């Protein structure tokens, strides 16, 4: 319908293989993106049907205080590492430049989007959510796959460093490749097609 009415953006018209999908993962001081602190960012680019290993970004942001021990046990970023991270404004400015021109992607994108929106108020982008896209494209798989780990296992995608930002982004990027191939098999041709499928799944719940 959007194609017929001419309501699509220039980004929508980018071919699936031509698009630069910037797969993002953020680690935080807790599970509430509205109040917890951004600790680290990892990002990996996907383009032309492959993960671009030379097109990655990762940064650990310096904290004024370390997160609680139970939180550290999840992501493995120790107190010394948190207190000795990079100056946040510099790292976030670098990330904004890195992601420029790309389409941000994440698994449960609302979490990463909210963390980054609080840290970078002027950086407003439209995100593609793999957690919504995967079941929309593969409803049969969705009966047994909900978490990122379950989707990765379904396609035998190895992930030895869970909850490390760049490693999580890389694993999600490999899952995105599977979904892009399936989208092409179903006749989708551009980013707008993918956003429409993801949006439809989100509306339907």
C-alpha cells in the first residue's frame, strides 16, 4: 500500500543487498533501558549478503561508578574496566559517525534504541527489530524460538561469547543474513519491504 501511495522514504527504496545494515548490541548496568546506564556498544555491518568483518565498531564507556556484582557476572565487564573505559562523549560521537548512512538493527531493538536515545538525544533513527522480523518471516520456527539464543541454535549459529557487545552483534548479524535470504526467497526486494513485514508483526503482537 505504501508503494502504491508513494509514502515510502528514500531509505525504504534501498535494495536489500545494497543496504548497509548496522547490527547493534548494547550492554547496560541493568535490565531497564529507561533508567540503567549504557556500558558498552558493539556493532557489525552487513551488506551484499555477508558480514563485513572490516566494518565493525566497539567501545566500552567510562563509568563514574561500577555496576553491581550480579550485573557484572552477566556481561563480564569488571569494575576496573568500567571505571577505565573511554570518554563517553568521544565514543558516542565515533559511533554516530560509524553508523551514519546505515540502517540500525538489533534483537529486541527497543532496548538498544532506548539506551542510545538517552545517551545520544540528537541521534534519532528507525530501527529494524530482528526479534519481530524473524517470526514474521518464519512463523513455523517461532513456535519454538523466542530468545536470541533459541534463534541462533535453530540455525546452528555458534556464539561462545554471549553478552559481549561486539560478539552479540556479530551473532545477530549472522541471524540477519539468514532472514535476508528468506526475505529474498519470499520476493522482498528492498528495505521498505522488510520494515513493512516487521511492522505488521509488531502490530499483530
